[in-house]
C-alpha cells in the first residue's frame, strides 16, 4: 500500500515536472521567435548568498528599436560564469501592443529552468520505469 502511494506520488511529480519543463521550453521558443537581438552592456553586478552558494545578478542596459535606452536585471545566474561590468552581452527583445519583454540572450538565462524541470521529470520517469520493470519482471 505505501509503495503504491509512493509510486503514485513519484509518477505525479515526474509528469508535472515534464509538463512544466515542456511548457517553459515552448514559452521560450515562442519568445525567441517573436524577438529581435541587440547588444546590451552590463552596467552593474551584485553578489548575494543563496543556500550557501555565492550567486550574482547583474543589470544590462540596451537600446530598443526606437532608440529608447532601457535596463534589464538578470533572472538566472551562475556562480562560476558571469559577465563583467562593461562587457557587451546579447539581449532578446520582444515589443508588441505596448508590451515589452526582454531577456538576456545566453543559453543559461534562456534555458536553465526548463532544463532543470525536464531533467528532474526525465530522471523520475526513468526511476519509475526501472521500478516497474523489476516489479513486473518477477
């Protein structure tokens, strides 16, 4: 009984992670398809601690297609690889119907969250498959 409940909870978590990761990836693909690329310049960086790790986020300044200067704060950071203040980095911008969306155009910024959810869902699905194979094999 407890094993079947645990199996069901793990199956639900795996499915939810896979669906969430696929939705995040689809959202990123749509954003990339509707956006244009500009070069931004890192204007400042801040360090902070999160769960015992030294992390960093940074502000990037860039121009829109109409020449307006705007700033963007990074949403995903890496403790080991980050741009330096003054460095030029790619920014993806989507403008439409008075709505402005901008994201730093690096693989880490665009795909990290989707990758984590897909990896967790895939790993949990693999574990479920292994458990099912051994349970039904004997």
